[in-house]
């Protein structure tokens, strides 16, 4: 065990020392003792004042450096041991006990902090009593509370502060964050999910909204504006929806790397609005998703870029025999001098037919209309046969 050679002088209960009040009033305290005989009580007080602090510092050095404080007349070893003791002493962290409630955290320091000590860089280590369920605040020693933000400089969302775990909070004031007012930054909390900033390079940690896994599905059946917290979600109409509505995307500013996914499972088209698009469905401020199509978009901070999806080059509609989008019909007329091909009513149709005669009339077939096919000349051979198919695509 390390020992201490430096001992305090005149520390006994009956020590012959001047009282503190008399010592503070002593003229010699500022001028020093002059020629003549000094009173023993005065000298003992002076010696005790200096020796007791020397003894305390030497004992601190021995306790925290593990090296003995030796009175051998040298300074170098003592100085090195003092430095080692200070370094070791500051390694020990003070843990505060959470005295607040979920989302409103509080703790008491010893001695209590005052307002002037709430400066940038101040660290508080708190044993959390209640898991947070959303945005949270921290107020030490009854001082004004400030919001807790994650490392991404956004308010907490829930479960970042875990019950019975240690949270490390740092006081900070960041321009543009919380209107320039102070915040507590959650540096870490054992067992709690960590918030990170949007990645800028390949080795940066990714936000959940930026990766291929989606946190859930939101059903949309009418005009809808996606909130800024709505990234990393798949948006889809409910079963039987007729479509025909518009979805407005969040601002691109500050959301680079975040993704959105859409599946238009309705019978009609869905319009997406944003500041700018670069997709196979088109560019500009608006794109249209046809029925049964998908789109996977990623934000680059300026535009939404298509990185995946189906039906970008077509409708993505599957043929089926019943009425509605995807209906498939045969087109056929038999031989004769004149004939008609008719499309069923409603919707938009794609069609193909082949006529074996040399000429024909008409320019195109609209839904519910017909195309007249004629023979090569009046009284001529007529149409030997015309056949084809049609397909409703919208």
C-alpha cells in the first residue's frame, strides 16, 4: 500500500494555534513576521495551514497514483505521481439517478449545478428509470428543461432511452437546431437504438429509412401528403380502390438517401407530386403510376430518383376474361364484301388485327366504336377474313 510521508502539523484537539478569526485579522498574515519574537500560536497556525494542504495533496497522490509520497527532497517523482493521480481520478464517472418520468427526465448533481454551469460540452451520465415513448427532455437540479436530440440532431422517436440503462447526455447549442436554443445530445444509451445522421459516404451508418427493409405499410385511399417522418414506408391503396387520387411527397431538402415505395393495387391511376422526379414514369413535378404498378424512389436532396419498380415501360396489367382493366377479347369477322370490328365500351384499349384484303378504310378504333373494313373495290372480291385481339389497359 502506498504511504504518505507528508504529515499535517498541530492538528490535535488541544493544539496551540490561533483561531481562524484571529488569523484572518493578523497583520503579519500579509506582511510576514518581522524582527522580534513571534507568538507560538501564530507560528503554529501558519505551519498548520501549509502542512495540512501538503498532507492532503500527498495523500490524494498516493491514493490515486498507487505510488508513495516520499519526503526525500526531490520534486520530479512527486510531480509525476500528482499527474498520474489526477488522470486516474478523472477516469471515474459520476452516475446520476433519474428522478423524472418517461419523456421528462431529471437528476440531482452533488453539489447542484447552477444555470451558469449549463455550458456546451457538459456531460451528464444518468441511470434511466423509464423508457421513453417519444420526444423527451432533461432538466438537471431543477433547472430549465431542454429537449433531448439524437446524434442525427433530430428529436427522439421512442425507445432510445432504455429503462435501467446508462444514458450519456451532452449539452450543446447547434445553429439551425431547436431554433438555436440549447439541447441535450444523446451520445449513447446502453441497449437503446441509436439515431444517426443521413449517410454521405459508403462507410457511413445508414438510417432505417435508407435501406431496403421497410418499417411498415400505409394504406392510402384519397389525396394524401406524406409527412417528413414517412420515409422507409410502402404506400398502397386498399383492396377494391378505384384510384384516381394524388400523393404528395415530403420535401427533398435534408432527406438525401431516404427512400419511399409505392404499389398501385387499385383499378385506376395514382399521381405522385414532388419538387422533381427522374423516373421511368417521367420527369418533372408529377408522375402517374398506372394500375398494378410499383415504384421505388430514393431522394438525393434535390429530386426523387427511380431505382426500382415494375411497369415503367408498360401497364403491368395481367390479361383476364372478365370486364375491367386487363380484359382480353378476340376480334374476328368472316369473309364478305364489307365487315366491322368493334371494341367493347369503356376504358382504354390496345388492339391488333390482320386483314387479308388489299385495302381497308377507317383510321383507328376508340372504345365502344367500330372500324369499317371494305373490299378492294366495289363489287370486288371483298374481305376474305379479318382477325386479331384487343386488351384493356386502363
